[in-house]
């Protein structure tokens, strides 16, 4: 979401990242080992007022 708009709006920007071994160490406040593997995806559709999401976990289970 954009914090600079008069009314906060959802951004539609493609973000690419690895599904495994995502190293977030350069962005951590203190030196730490921060490597992550994707576990779940939350797909939010709609705007700020209505919350529609589709969540999928690594096991393949989907929740609405």
C-alpha cells in the first residue's frame, strides 16, 4: 500500500524473489543469519476497505 497517497491505495507492482534460501541478512538491524524458505502465499484481492484473500501453504492446502 502507498503511504503517500491522500487515500491509501493498493500498489500493483511485481516483486520477484527466490522460493528458497532468501537471504534477508543485509536488511537486518544486527548481523544475523536470516535465510528463509517460502512456506505460504497470501493473495490479497480488492482494496483497503474489502479484504478478500486466498492463502496457500507449502502443503498445498488452500484457505479462503
